[in-house]
């Protein structure tokens, strides 16, 4: 939910496409993709389940089949 709040509060051109278990798929305009790929792990990593921090991986691509792990510069 914090990610959705971030999108709304900052007028980021993005929307949730799919959630499955612990995965979220977002459609993001290309010029905003790097911003969210860097901000979302910080937001999501701030939460802990039973005291265990959440590990967050980000993948980017133009389709589900082309997703590749994102590593910020």
C-alpha cells in the first residue's frame, strides 16, 4: 500500500497490473521506471514480517517474458 501512496502522492505515471502472493507487477511509463525501481525497494524493505526484513528484488522489461533483474547504477 505504501508504494501506491507514493505513486499517488508524487503523480507517478504508473499502475498496478497484477499481484500474486508476494509479487507486484506495475505498468510504469518509461521515463519514471528508474525512479520507482530505486524507491520501491526502500519502501518495501522498511517492512518486516515477524521481525524478518523483507528482501526486495526489482525486475524491468517491456513484457513478462523480457523481465531482467534491475541493479541501480
